[in-house]
């Protein structure tokens, strides 16, 4: 069964992030779709997470659920997605806000990134949620 982004990203969160940045919710949903598509085109979501776990100094995986991977990635990963997806500043801010709020709201994920994060991990790591399809 293929999962949709709507199963992971709450519409109220999408709408609030859009309004905060002066965008419509459809533009933010397109941004969320673009990030997911870019991850899927890279190798696959599973393959990309595997590669990141091997390549990065700090394991980016916070939690894996049947629906999604909850990650903390370096700012450069978001820079890459924003560039690849052609985001303007407002769209990037809204999309990253949706990812952050989504990660924070998961009862089985919230706070776990702080528990598992090494003391010397740079503070520029940001939440990224990728849907498992």
C-alpha cells in the first residue's frame, strides 16, 4: 500500500505554516511533495536513509515508524533539497516548519532526538520526515 504525505503531515500544520509565510496551503503541499519526490528519485527513501546513516558523522535517524523516517539532518541536506526543488525563502521556511512540527508532535519521537544526540553534534541539524512508501 502506498502511503500519502497526508498520512504523516497534518493539514492544520501545513495551513498554519503557509499562513505564517504568506503562502497558500497548496504551495506548501507542493513543496512537501517536491522534497519527497527528490528523496525518492535519489535512490529510494530507504536507500537514501541507509546512505546517510553510513556517510554522516552523526546518525541522522531518530525514529523509524511504519509510516515514515524521522531524521535530524545537517543544514546542507536542506540546502540541497531547497536548491533541487527550486524553493524560494518563504516556501523553504514553510516546508521546514512543517517537518519540524511534525517531528515534535510524534509522541514516540518527541524528545528522543535530544536523548540520542551526542553532546558534540552541531546545533544546525534540522528535522526531516520522509514517508515510507
